[in-house]
C-alpha cells in the first residue's frame, strides 16, 4: 500500500508550516498544531487542487515515458 503524500502549507494565522498528509488538509475542520487556531478544508482547497493536478501529471509522465535503451539514455555509451 503506497504511503499518502505529505505536504507542508503555511497556517493563515501564524504562518508556521503545517506538515501533514493531503487527507489531513481535506478534513472539514482541524486545528493548526502551532497556534491551535481552527482551520477548515476550504481554506486550502485551491492549493490542494493544484498540488493534486501536478502530482497526477507527474505520475502520468512517469508512466508514459519511453524506457531508455541504456543507463544514460544514449545508445552510444554503456554498451
């Protein structure tokens, strides 16, 4: 089972970085570990959407990338 990605986002109140899983930031309501102010998933929706889009694009790029024919991708070396 793959591990869920962890990200860091700044708290809008104290500006401290919160390093948690994506699903943690998607909870309806949670508290900042640094300042204990209440936060809602909606405060991070657009950033998380952008991150997920970038991660999906990267995964697709990895899957669709053609395999190299040698260790560095050049046919002339490493034979």
